[in-house]
């Protein structure tokens, strides 16, 4: 395979992988928002699920 083609294929593979990672992160953030919406009116932030806090802190990877 020509080096130029290999570079393009590698770049496309990396972009595809990153899109999948971003999609998972978005799903986790959406779930976190749903969880948060239950407590915002009462300001009971201490009762958020651990996965919600992790998603908000970016530690859900």
C-alpha cells in the first residue's frame, strides 16, 4: 500500500474511533442530565449518582 493511502486510511480509522468515543461520552452526559434534572429543583446535589458525577467531571472514560 502506498504511504499516502496508508496515511489516509490511518486517519480515517482514528476519526472513526474518536467519533465512537464521543458518542459514548454524549450518551453518558445525557443520562447525567436526566439524573440531575430530578434534583435541581431541590438542590440535592449530594444525591447524584456516582456515574453522573463522573460524567460531569470527565472521568467516565
